[in-house]
């Protein structure tokens, strides 16, 4: 069976990553060419920071159109949804991958500054001198991540604070309306989103998540709709749908019944109805076309 676009990209990435010890909690890959072109969204598995060195790519982030061009820096949260629809031939990127466990520790240590929830600045265009300083700082972080040193963790946290301080200032210069502190409704959405990540197999009912947040279903649903423009049900079901499409496309050794169970459906028929209701075709048809 021929490799998918994602598998081809992973093979190329793995060749580079072996030299960078991908088992590390922080990996910096410099001057990487390309990303997998897929006509479907997928969930990220890392906290990702990208710095576009040349060219550009078009895609979506959390179901909204996004573009990433030379001189830009972008932040992508773990488990959020992205897709890549176009990549220019001259596209090159400095990529920073931080494992979720390390990302959580950085937040606890206050090492990610104010920009680790970039709800108003997912992608930021930097001046040339700003871009160079931040890129060099990330390259240094990548080198620090690969050394054996008794104070390695403290050094990494300090380096992260330096980068965060720089980026906080650059964001505020371009977006003075962004204080860096999330509003209460933004905090609520992030808490809701993390609940989906951990409980989507258990329940797709809005009342279940409202109860976890100690809110009435009506109030909870209203806040989510006003904050994001999508209903709570849409966020839950879209998360499940993205996972379903990913598994159908990339994990072809699993049967559709196995995938249905993995996603929390008690039977294949209910999963098929759910999938067809959104995609207009059955899971089997989707897999055959992918």
C-alpha cells in the first residue's frame, strides 16, 4: 500500500529528528521544508511554535482560515485542530515541539509568560530584528534541551522565560488591546476544551460538560456560543469527527468497528450514522476515498 502524504512527511521528519533526539521533551528542527498536505483536519500532539523562514502555508486553525508567512511566528496549543491546504515550494520553517507534559510544567513554573493562550494572536508578524532574536533564542533552547546537565531543567525554564518576555512585548506593540490575560469566558472555553479532550469517549452531551464545570447547561451553552461562534455540541462533535477521520485515514489496520469503540460508540451502526450525518458518506466510503 502506498504511503500517505502524512507518512511521507513523517519519514522525512524522522530522518532529521534522529539527530535531534526526538525522545527529548523539547525538540527544535531548523530550516524544515514542507508540511503534510491533507484535506482533513487533525489534532496536534505537542505544544508547537513555528517561525516561518521563507515562503508561506495556508490552512485552518480551530476551523478558521489561517495563513503563515515569512517573518511570522505562530503558536499551536496541544490537542487543537489544524489542517494544511497549501504549501509554497520555498516554504522553510523553524519548528519547536514541546511535549504536553513539559508544556504543563512550564505553565506551572510561569515560564510561558502571557502568550501561552494566544487567543488574539495565534500568528504574529515580527520585524526582522525581532524575528532574528527570537529564532536564535529557540535554537539555543534546542541545544540546551539536548545536553546532560544538573541544572538542565532550570536552564530551559529560564530560556523559556526570556523568549516569553520578548514575545509578550512584541505582541503588545502590535496588539495593545491584548493584555495577555484571558477573560473569564475565554478561561471557561479552555477548560471546556480540555474536558472534551479527556472525556469525549465518555460523553457527547452538553449537560455532562456543564456539570463538570458546575454550570447550568443553558448558561454554559450560551457562553460557549457567544465566545466562539460555535455551539458546545458542535465543539464536542467536531472533536470526535476529527479523531474519526484521522483514524480512518491513518490507522488502516483497525476495523471500522474497532474505531467506533475507540471513539466511545457502543456499536458500529451508531458511529456510522454520526459520521454520515456530518460528512454525507459512510466511514467505509471515506476510508476508500482517502
